[in-house]
C-alpha cells in the first residue's frame, strides 16, 4: 500500500513539474517573439530592403512637409478664426487644429521630425521677437499677416537609392521635381531615441549642380 501511494505521489509530482515547465517554456517563446518583432520588425537596420527604407523615408518626409509647408509657412495651412485675436495684439488670430493646441505641440512635432542639431534651425518660429505662434489663455494663436506660399516639390520616392545604410543611419538620394526643373536631393536620416529623424531641412537636401 505504501509503495502504491509513493508511486501515486511521484506520478502526481511529475505531472505537476511537467505542467510548470510547459508554462515556462510557452511564456519564453511568446516573449521572445514579441521582443524580436517589436524591436526590429525581424530585419536588421543594416540590411533593410528598399521597401522598408522607402517606408521610413515616406513617414519622415510627410512629417517634414507638415513642418515646412504648414508650420513654417503662412497661416494658410491652418484653420484660423480671424475674429478671435489676442487683446491689444490683433496680428494674432486663434488656431483651431486638433493636432496643435499650444506652442509646446509645435515644438514637440519639430523635435520628433528632425535631429536636435537640425531642429535648432526652426527655433525662429517660436523664439524670435515676433514669433509665428503664441499662447494666450490656453489657446494657440498664429500671426495673421501672411497667408504663405505653395509648396510644390515632388519627391520621386519610387526612384530612391540607398547611398549608405548603417545601424541607426541612412543616407538616401531621391530625385525631386521643382517648378521648372528636376534635381537630386540627398537626405541623412538618423535613429535617435527610437525615432527616425531628418538631419537637414527639405530645402537643404536639394543638390544644386
């Protein structure tokens, strides 16, 4: 009887340990898969495909276009309530934009689009004597004295070529069609703090030969 009970205890113990091991192994496998896909998408940054690089550039380009064709341009890129102005400062009208509700939102967007060195080139938007944007009583206001001009550069992303690809760095050449001419542009994109950031403005990237 004692031998039978002992065998029963051993069997139960083995089943219990096997169940624990199955849970542990299952958890490790799932965790590893999540980390790998979340970190690099299964591809090393030094061997990304053209399509992956194009996707990175297109995302960065779209953000830079918001900065340089809307934020840096006149008030034309925003929904503006011209009858709502800052008291004693009628040159500033209230902005109605769900993405930009204060100057901190503007600064954050720029800092998440360009490298720190390049982002400094856009300080004039907020830090000059008569900045383009001002905060007043929890609302964002924009200088209403200029509508701005159109931005017609066309970037031929399908013709993108990779000049350099290193960990955390891409150097790309992309044809750009300007009004009346077609030139090349060279972009350096760096990965900082998990974000791919442009290391120059769109205009500075154009190569005038």
